[in-house]
C-alpha cells in the first residue's frame, strides 16, 4: 500500500523522505489532533459518557461549541461540568461525585490520547517491570548494578542519628525509600519521552541503533537527538522537533552542547523546522545548566520549561494535568497488581541486618561497614586486581 504525504508540508519537503512507517505515524498524528477528532464539545462529551457506559444526555448548548471549551478545562472545572450532568440525570447524590470524577479523568485521558486504554496499558506494564527492580532484600540496597556502588555505612549512620532519632530500622526504611526513588526517577525520564510522544498530534521518534544514533539518515535515523516529532497541525505551521527532559538539571553542559550540534544539523536538513529543548518539571529557566551553551551553538533552538513546554507539546493550556492523569492511573493499577510496600520490604531487610549483626557479634552499623569495605584482597588493590582485563605485568 502506498503511503500518502504528510499534510501541510510541500511534496518535496525533506520530511516526506522518511520511511513509510514513520510517515504513516506522522499522518496518523495529524489526524488525531483533538479538533479533527471531534467536531464540537457535544461529541466529545458524548464519547466520554459512552466510554464509561453512562446513559446520560449531553446538554444541547454544547452543540457547535469548540471542543476545547470542554476538553481543555482543568480537572476542577471538568468535575463541576460533569457533576451537573450526572445530577441532572437523576443519579443519587451518594454516587454523583464518584461518577463526575471518573468522567473528568476519562475526559483528560481522551483529550490527551486517541486510544487512552492502549497508552494506559503500555504505561502500566512499563511501571510494573520497573517495580520488579525496587529494593526487596538487603542485597538490593547493599550493592547496585555497578559492583562498586555499595551501601555507604557512614551515610547510613548519619541517617540513623540525624534523621531517624537513632532508630536503625527507620534508617533502613529511609535507605530503601531513597533507593526506590532513584529507580523511579530514572523511570520518569523514559516515560516522559514515550508518553508525551504518544499524545495527540505527536510521534515518538523511533530509537536508532546505538552505532548510528548521531548520524542523520532519512530512512533509518531522520531525526537524531529528537524525542518527539510534531508534524504541522494546519496550513502555515512548521514541522516541530522536540527534545524532552524531566528537569533543567538533567542535561549537563557537554550533553547540552552535543544536543545543540544535532539540532543545528536538523535545522539545515529541514529548513523552516522549529527546534525545541524542553524541561517538563520546573517554573523558571533560572539555573538551567546547559541553556547558555546550547544557544551559543544553535541560536535557533527554543528552550522551554514547565507550562510553556506543555503548551507546545500538548496543544493545551492544561497539558501538565493531562500528563499526570495517565501517570496516576498507571501507578494506581501497577500498585494494585504488584502490592509493593516500602514498609513490608523495610521490615524484611531490617531482619536480615539484625540476624547478620547478631551472628557476627557486632552492631548494625559495624556489620554494614565490614560488608561495604571488606572483599577479596586482590580486588582491593590495582597492583593485584585483574577483573575482566588481562594482567599487564
């Protein structure tokens, strides 16, 4: 089957040269834009009610109103709107608030995604896989994936004395929580790229093979350095290319320079394209580590943070809420399925430390000190360490 051209771009525009698969995704993204998916606010509300199997009439005055009149409301205003509909349908007060909140959540998911259930399922499964990496045993906090990343007994002692009133079990709990938060922080960066890339009007840039990650190739890697591609939504709009990070401090100066060089390459390859670097979490560009260096390399790069970023990436003035809505739903489903509990894991890990300390006749901290510093003597000295490399002497 022959793939058509990306709308609103000239037939000879370089973006028309990308692979058939990517071009199909770009065309699908254009067709998913909220104003094309729903002719008015009435049909949008009807779809929300139908998704939740509620036989409630949509108020006639919503006919002919722009879909944004409802779809871009924040959660509180949506809840008020749907609560009025629900009560008007004669649903008892005791159930009306629950229905209106569920409808509001569904409305925001539908505003964000053409197929909310597919995206929710993908996100939930991704979170469930990450939960498998959260600390469950003493070994999980004693050493990380890097064998040299061992539990710091001195930090643990500080945590016990300064933050936990001398309670070692609480210090273990704080350590488990810290380890879990670091894993979740790593998860969020990957989630942002994928989940924002699946929103209406957007395409997640396919990941190139590592050896070709920085080489522009219209078929195999047409947008190096880009996380999200945004084809034009209407006549006169440009192709937009976005790099997405969680916070302004995520990218250091060298990484920022490399990104800016890639964006400069893309500006020359795609004349007229707008280039963006986003930090989703933040309310000021003050303190942005790499912005100055990036703009020196590529002055055309647009650096944004917070609501400014969400406005461009989602086409909504309420984009930040749209993103949190999919995350809340996915996190709740993943928590229900996995049953992971920091408290439960802390108790089990504390017992392991306690048994080891008693067996060795030591205090808790002393047992951790020995575990974190004692090893095979040959592995502690570069003159005798072999590891995976061959001895040179």
